[in-house]
C-alpha cells in the first residue's frame, strides 16, 4: 500500500505529518491512500482542507482519501469526498485504524495518547527537523478553535525528547525546531513539572546541533529562559512571541494572559540580553472592539521593538468561539486597510533589523537552491542567499551579510572570501 500525507497549517501539523508518513510506510496491501492533515485555525484553513480533499478525490478516484487532524469534523470533509475522517484524539493510531478499515472491521475509541507514543525517526524532507514536545492548551483565547480540538495538556518528558533529538541528529539534521501547541505550558502535566528551560538544557546535551523555538506565548518567556539563551550560542537567538494586539482592552477581550506592557518588557529583555537577538510577532487586526486608537497602540508598540517578522491575520469569526458573539465588529474594508498599513510597516522594520547585521558574520543553515543561489536562515532567522558556490544542503556555514535585497540578504561564505564586493549576483 502506498501512502501519501498532505499537510496544512502549523509546524505541529508538519511534525505529525512526518509521524504519519513513517507509521504508514509499512501498511500492507495494494493501492493508494492519501491522508490530508487538516487545519482549522481560520475559516480559510477549513476551506483549504475541504478543497484539498476534493482535489485528491478527483485526481485519484481509486484511492482511499482520509482526513485527519484539527479540521476533521466529519461533515464538510465527508461531503468533499473523504472516505474516512479521524480526529486528533486518534490520529497517532491511524495505521491501526486503517488496517481495521481495510479489512471491513470497526475500530474502538481510545484515550488521548501520551506524547511518548508520538516520536519520529527522520530524516525530515526539509533541512530543519521538527521536534514536537507539547500538545493541548488551556489558554482558551476567545477567537481560537485550536484549543477546542487539541485535547488535554500533554508534554514529552525531557529525557524522551532528548533521545528523539539524538535520532534526528543522527539522521543528519544540524538544526532542530522545538514545537508545540502552547510551549508556554510545557511540563505542567508532567511529574515535577519541568519547565521549558529544563527541556532545553536536556536537549543541549545532544552535541553538534542548534536548537530553535517556534512560537512562544509571553507567559513562557521567563528570566531563566532568557538567561539560558544569553549564555548558550546553540540556542537560536530568535524569539517569535505572539502579540495579537498592543491594546490592553482588546487583549482582555481576546482572553490573552498578558498586558501590552508585559509583552514589551519581555521582548526588550530578550533583545537586550541575548546576543544577535531578533524578534517575530503575530498580530490580529479587526478584532471586535478594535478602534483606531487600539490599532495605533499596536503599531506604536511594534515600532519600539522593530521586529524582524510580523505575521498579520485579519480576524474572522469562528463558529463555536466566544469572540463570534462579541459586539463591535470591524468593517472588512477597515480591517483590510489596517492589515495593509501594518504590512508596509513590517517590511520597513524588517529592513531596519537586517541592516543592523550587515557586515557581521552569522551561521547560515543551507536549506534550498533557487537557481544559482543557496538560500537559508541564520541563527537569528534572517534569510540569506549565497551565490556562486556549491554548499551541502542541511549544513551550517559562516556567512558575512553584505547587502539588502527585497526579501533576503546577500551573503558570502567567509572561509571562501572575506570581501563582500566579490560576492556574485
């Protein structure tokens, strides 16, 4: 049986797609199975999931099409053409479920799996490996559906995570990205409640890898964590910390667990204490009750921090969430204008941040080739292109940042040439 996994959405989904691909690789039988790992973070993500199911059913009429994951509600996906729909609670058991399904047998409901049951061997198809260490969320943000479909808090014990990281390193990966649904809640369900900092200390015992965090909510950014980043060069000095809004009234209506001042204090501490540090943020515009002044506060806060990346989302009401019932809906045209304004400013802030590092030598993970240019990300997540040389994909090389381009920076490998003027275009 040939199994193909198609994944939408976040890095947790990407990790789980790797797990599914590995677990389905030895599924017996003839024919094809196409698994769609769905996303429900927005209404657009739901539509994309249904569209992909329908496309696969049309393109492979004889294949079994299975929908799994966050958007697996069983109705719209079945109408789109899914033969089988499996939610997050049973996704890790998909191989056994499919074996039963193909024999015409039913499968039993089970408990939410422990994360010790969900491990990958690698290698990942991309240069960076993903390591899922946490699932579930109790934050209950009023706009969010994800916490409703991800189940209870579950964390991977530090020693188990280290063993998995060692396997990924042995598979050839030099950068491992630590991911979860809410990393700020890592360890709350485990004996002795190890912190995210404890986990990183354990992972750092794996030699010759660098470690990157995905999105981390402000409540997870502790002074202990910042201190570890400040003294450990193998921790990538890039913090993606969701903001959503710079207005306290809007943050409260969203159900976020911090104020704008607390966000700013933690972001500044990271930027000031961690060498080569850069910042990323998520922002939602057009949330119910966001007026011009609230939007202006968001812009003012970000302008002070000069982030490298800003991911901008326009609010869309999600059925079943408290925010869908809030008054003060922002007109679509106004939300679109705020999004465009913020996008233009984000581009300016990104260029300002990159300019600060021109002439410096950073460590580039070589990820992919675009024409004659090798492209990757530095430890602080600046995208760099190096032309005119052959570089081994997946390796880390020192590069000097030479000149700004529209979406990346031109760089030169320092052990081949120290002169930016010799850098080919």
